[in-house]
């Protein structure tokens, strides 16, 4: 008896890299959303339509999306699925991703988190008969949300709460509370007052509009048009607006009993507030996912365009793709290294948050916050670079890059402004993580060794930590703000360095997880370019601290050139690994070789020319 061994076909490089980027749960977490964006209701671009028309389409699509779900509550309870939604929906429809994230994460997620026994009837929101929104930020209170002005005063006679906006600065700022999209209800953050005692900020469920107008006691005014994709952002206020006692989203943070007594398992009002708004952390993961996906798409379009946009070559009559020039493919190669870095760091933060224990939650939450700030900033850089490499074509709405740039600007501010989020993390790291550097040996190593390069990345973090501590110590005692201001600059740089170190470790783990072969080589080349760029940027500090020699610093530009060339040679494969369906590119003219056909004029004189000669640039 003879046994025949049939070797399976090798997995294509791009497919292997896709698995490295998205993790082992690609089929379960991402395939549904990837497939959804190819279907006609979600695929159709809306350029040329007015803001109100586009807004109406956004809410129509939200309901269509909801109808495609087997269980909306399951989506709201799963941070991985929420992040995946944003990774795929945001690049093709930023407005839809915005209202979906608000409804499923901030609104529905908050209701689920604070109703563990399932007493509250959520059917109206699960069926999308009523759209949910989230009202926390106020005109005068953003990152200092613990100082919100909106009040919720317990009324013992009616056994409920009276929501009220006492001053102009207490108006809720930018919730999507307009009449577009039908009936709206909101989760409202307000100060809980019982018998004259302020118990801190809690969340309350409140109906807001009936689909045609705001309800009596609710004032809604549309804000000026926002940069980017249209959403019905409004100012919202309450005028002695009554809600029942069940409107309070209760839990360990506190509750009001039938007799009007307030009880809480948490003594700190700040802690009560943080527990109440716990959905902001998954929201940060959603913002990271949204900008990662947008950076991928912008870069994929730019790389494809660079391959079929031709210009005159060095010889008469020769045409070469613009990608052939180092001045063009160099920035794209560096953007590729960055995009893979933010993708891997996003996955690292998501995995840590989704699987953390109560003891590890604080550290996981900090990494999510650090990653959100760094990822959204880096994504903006990638999108800007991609737009510039596409020239004027990148400015046109029909090519889809310009709206990605405005979308990332919103993510930088949403779920906590990046600077404020990083400042909080900087203070925490300064006092709770005093030894960030596992690398203590100052004898220079080999720049060809990725382990040494990662040690240099860690050394940068150590340099900024030490500098922040020195400045804080040197500042006069007795003035906490002055001491913080003295240390804030290097402390924030330390947070950036911390994010880069986390990204470097994510790169190392991803490379190590791949079997030897071409895919592993490609990922290792990206990792090397990412590390060399960061080391080069900080070469002065590394030289001054004895981690590098002058000869090594002098060698860095040559090493970077080699690393850029290695990545640029495989740019198309590397963007194919982002796994965007071809239908997505079909709606962006410059992503295809026939992009000039979009601008053809059937009555143009060239169609009357002898032989129908076409322009050489085709």
C-alpha cells in the first residue's frame, strides 16, 4: 500500500501578513464587517450630496446595519467586535461609524453595564426604533468632566429626578441630538443631588426627541457645521426636565432607593464618575481602530496610484511610475512601517483590555489611553503623507482621502483630547512606573540587531523619564501646578516613547510568531525601518547618554536608506495585506489604472482626432 503525500499550496505572503495584522480572530471578528462594506447600501459614495441629505443617509444606513446584526446587545458587549466595526466602517463612511459607535458603545453599552440583571427594557434601542446618544461633555467642561454643571435633583414627591441646566456653560456640547434619524434618547451625565447633598456625577437615561422636535423640557440647537463628515452635533439643555427614578444608571457607584436614600459602595465621587463612564475606554479602542483603518485605506490608495501614475523617464519617450523615484516611495515606505506599527499596537492594547483581570485593569486602561493618543496622531501623519503623494487628486472628494483626514481630526479629540489623555498617563507613569528601562548596559551594541534597536527605543523612554524627574525635583516645593509644568514637557515625551516601545514589542511578537519565510522577512523589514526611524529621531539623546557612538549615529542615514529600499520594493504586497475588498477601490478612481477615464469628455477634440490617439499618460 502506497501513501501519497499531497503538499498544501503555500499561503500567499499578503494573506499571511493579514493574519499577523488582524490576529487569529480575523474570520470571527472582521469578516462580517469586511463583507458588509462591499454591499450596495454601504458601498455607495455620497460625494456631491448636501449635508442634510448625507446625514439622512447616515441614519438610514445605521438602521440597515442594525438589521444585519443577529444580536445588537452582543455587539455592544464585545469590545473586539466594536473595534472591528470601526476598523472597517470608518474608512468608507466616517459618519456612519460615528453614530454607530455612539449608539452601540456609549449609549447601549452603558445601559447594559449598569443593568446586570436585565430589568430595563432595551427592545426599543436594540430594534433601533429609537437611536441612542451620549451627553457628557459640556460647553465649559470637557476633560474636567467631574465638574459638570448639569444637575439631577431627586424629587421625593414624584420619586424621580429633575434634570436641569443652570448656566450657559453647562449645555451639553456636540451630542448628536438633532431630529435627523428619528426618535432619540440619551444617556445624560449629571450631578446627583439628594436632600441638598452632591453625590457626584452619574448617568441618567432620558428621552430627548420624538423624531420631529425636542420633547418639552429639552432644548436642542444645531451647532455650526463641523469639519468633515456631517453628524447632527448640537447644544442640548434641560429646563426642569423630569425622569423617573429608574432612569438612574445604578450600580456599585451608587443608587437611590424607594425611600429616596442614597447608597454607594464607593466613597470617592471621582471613582463613582469613572465607574459610570467606563464605556469611554472601549470608546478609545474604537477611535484607535477607526484611524488605523483609515490610515490603511489612504495608504493603500496612495501606493496603488503610485504604481500606475506615470511620468517622463530619463530617456526620450520613456514613461516610469512615480513609485520608481525615491522621493516618492521613500515617504510611502516610512508610512507603511508606521501603519503596521499602529495596527499591531492597536491589537496589543485591545487584547490586553479584553482579557485583563480586575487587578490588571488599571494598567490595561492606561495602555489603551496611551495607544489611542499615539495611534490617532500617527494615523493623521500617514493620511497627510498619502494625500500629498496623490497630489491634487488626493484633495478631490471622489478619491476618498480628504474625508479620512477630517475624520481622524475628530478621533484625536473624541473620547478624551489626546494631550489631556497623555498628560494623565504621563503623571501616572511618573509616579507609578519609576523604572521603565530594562536596558542598563551602556556599551553600544550592533545596529543590525533588532534586540539592540529595541533596547535603544527603551533607552529613549528612560532619558525622558529621568529628565522629567530632575525638572520636577528642581522646581520650588509647595506649588504642585508649577512642579507639574516644569516636568510636563519631558513627561509627555516619555509617554510618546512608551507608546513606541509598546509598538516595538508588538512588532517583535508578530515577527516571532511567523514561520521562517517571505512573510516573516517582509514584516522584519518593516520592523527594522520603524526602529531605525525612531532611533534616528532620538540619536542626540542616545549619543549624549552613552547608548550610541558617534560612528553609529553617522551610520544611521545609510541604514535608513537601505531599510526604505527594502520596504518600498514590496509596497503593493504590503498594502494588499490590509485586505480591503476590490469593491472599495472601485469607488476611488485613482486606485485603479483607468483613473483618467473618470475625467474623459465624450465631446472632447481628442475623440475626433485621427485614429483616436490617447494621451501617453494612460
